[in-house]
C-alpha cells in the first residue's frame, strides 16, 4: 500500500534500515532507526506506523524514532 508520501511502508523500512546500518552500533540513532525500520515493516501505512512509534520506550529512543520518521516522511514527498 502506498502512503500519502508516495512510498510504501516497505520502501520506508528499507530507508530506515539503511540509516541504522550507517549509525554506530549501540548508538541512540541506531536503536531508533532499527525501531522505525521494524515498525514500517510491520504496519499497513504511515499513519499506523506513526501511531505505533508513540509506544516506544525509553523516551529518548521514542523521540529519536519520531524524528527519523519525520525525516523519512519528508524525503518521500
């Protein structure tokens, strides 16, 4: 299913996975990007993915994941 951003969740999951791969293992960005990749890969659309990301903990990973979500969403326009 294509998102309102023009890419489907699997495309966005691949982009998030690439971000995770480029971040140092164990870093906040790595953890957040992995979370975003998994979330995009397991949800139907961007709205469901965004809602799911609200449940991530701890808070610093959640905030970083939401920033990555926004970054990827902006690129997908």
